[in-house]
């Protein structure tokens, strides 16, 4: 947590420098701090228009903060140590392994290199696709197209949602050559590094996949399809969003926003014009988030899946929770319940606080709070107009959403201890 705070402080300082701003742009220290928190926590909420407010230097600072925040502080520190000293201290091995959900300390160095190479490879492929499309179809010159491609590739894979277009991706809403590759990169980043590394090694041997990989892949597919159907059904006849588009374009935009709700934060239509029912569905998707130990936020799909299977097991009256042919550890039950309830409490408390600070409608403030906690970055357009204290609250929520589930989950695992006695058992009335 101190590492993330240090990077945020450095980013705030750099973004506050005069040459980080476009001439005539007014960027306060709070604006710089909010942008730094949003970038390091790979959220994408903004209080100033990125391409209008920040110069090329400022944009480079933002993309570096996104990359560092997406890879993880301990991973970056370990990579620096491996580069400079060609070795890792035991403490760094432990922290890197826990941050990225590795089970072996001896492979921590190889794990760090594998994550870096995987990230850079995906970002490079997407950058090439986007750069060529921007240059050939939209008339950008080579250097500008390349920078746009690189920036949006890094922002996509890290699920950050920052864009160099003032209207995000609205200008490319019906262009599948831009939106589909971005969605693929966002999904890959949201799966989590443990899943990506296992798929890279054992893609053709699904029987060898771990429970974590099976849960992440299956729940990701279910939520993506469910989100697409929900958004399309509620927005189908909405002229402010997709109501005037062709059938294929409506499905494309609905799918794009279902992907964004998994913690990316780009938008290809005006989110503020969506139906309240659509907002509520996106709230749920943002709260759930993506896979653990990756670039996504939320309570994670594994936490949601564990709670779902616990409910199914209880309704069926079974004695143990079984998932994909394996029995779930009872310790995981408590961890999932703890993370989910604390996450819900954080979003609820923040929403209530925002209501007292702004007196805006509940649905838009809940959307903003869920977006900040889930490190998504989608907004109905109220972020920049919120009072300073509300923006500070969103900064805290973004920081909590990025580090809270990770650090809490790790702490719950590391703090397990064997008790030498048991108290008498008793059952209260439930329901």
C-alpha cells in the first residue's frame, strides 16, 4: 500500500508541473492528484479532459502510471531488482508471489518475467492494429497514429479506460476493427495473470486447468453474455444510445459496454443517456469485476462464483461445496463472504456520503461509487462537477477498490492460524 501511495505521490508531482499541461489549461493540484490516483488504480475516472488538459509529457506520465499500476507495485519492484541485481530477496519473492497469486517462491523471478512479457506482447499486438487503423482509415499521420495506438493499447490491457479522445471511443462506436481488438485486450487483462500464464502453458490441456482458471473463464463468459443481453434489451429503442443504429451495430455497442463494465471504462455511447435499468445492471457488473491478480478491479469473479456455489450447495442440502469436480476449502467460504460484504459496505457508505455532499440522484451517485470501487471509470458525466470533498472520497474509493480486495485477501490467507481449542457449538435462528 505504501508503494502505491509513493507512486501516486510521484505521479501527482509530475502532473502538477507546468510542462505537463497544455498551454492555457487549468489543472489544480487536486486535478493532478485525482488523475494520478485514477491512473495508478487503473480506473479511468477523470475530472479534466485528458487530451485537452495534458501535454505529451503529461500523457506519457499517465501511461507510465497506468502500466505500473496494472502490473503491480511489487512486480515492478521485483523486475527492477532482477534487472539491477539479477536476484530477488526472499521477502520480495513472498510479496510478489502473494500479489500475483503464485504458489511457489522459487518461480517468483520467472513469474515476474512471464507476466511482463505477456503484458508487453498483448499490448504490442493491439498497438499495431490500432495504429494501422487510425492511420489508414482515419487519416492520422504515422507518429500520431502510433502514439494513439500505443496509449489505447496500454490503457485497454490494463483496464484503465483513459482515452486521448475527448468523447472516449464514441467516434469509433461502430468500427469493429478498433472496438473488438480493444475488447479482447481488456478481457485478457481482466482474466488475471495466473489464468493467462496457465493458458499459455496448458491451453490445449483443459483437464489440467486449476479451479481458479475454470471459474474465471466460465464466469467471465457468463457475465459478458449476460451483460450484453441486459444492455441491449434496455437500450434497444433508446435513441440517445443505440436506438437508431443497425442490428449489428447495436449488438456491437452492447457487447463493448458489457466488456467495459468488467473494469475497463471506455464508452462508445453517452453513458449519461442510458436507462436507469441499464445503470443498475452495469453497477452489478462493475462490483463483481474481473479475475484476481490481474488488471481488473471489483470483488473478483472468483469471489462471486464461490458465493454463488455456496448458495447452490445450501439450497441443495449438500455437505460440501464442490466446483468443477473439486471440493472447495472451507476457509475460502469465509474469505469470500468477508471481501464481498466489506466491498458492499464500502460502496453503500460512499454512496450515502456522496448523497449528503451533493444531493444528486441516488442512481447516478451509486453508479459513480460502484465505478470508483470497481476501478472501472465509467461515469454518467458528473465526476468533474462534484465538489472537492466528493472527488477526494472517490480517490479513496478507487485506492480501496484497487488494493482493498488484494491486500485483504492476502492478509486473510496469511493470518490463518490453528487454534488449540473449540468453543461449544450453537445455532442462531436464520431467516
